[in-house]
C-alpha cells in the first residue's frame, strides 16, 4: 500500500480487527485497507459504480435512483442528499 498514495492502516485498528476476528495480522490489514478504500470512494464514483452494477442486473433507472439515494443516506459518513436529477447528472453528465 505504501508508495501508492494510500497510507498504511493504523496498527491499533489492525490489531483490534485481528484480535476480534481471529484473522492473521496481514489479512486483517488488507480487510481494514479494503474497508477504508470503500468509504474513501467519492459520491460521484459510488453513484456511477452502483448505476453500472444495477443496470447489469437489469434494474430500471427509476428503481436505481431510489435505491442509490437510500444507500447514500445510510452510509456511515453520510453523503449530501441528492435529487434524482443530480444522480442522473453524475451518471450521464
């Protein structure tokens, strides 16, 4: 992870995850890094990624906008409320 612009996960958090899950420290560090990267994703990147995933599953846009707005509101670091129009603009420009 170092050298890629991503900082190493905090050692105390890695120890906590390893201790609470029984994972080896190296695996716990990767889990922590993966979770941190997931939540570091920008709102725009999240909306585009979820739109693509849901379209591949044949979900219609009306359901996608509702679902993505609900998902954004439930994230631990809450994104701003976005209207359907704002979500569409993120995906389609």
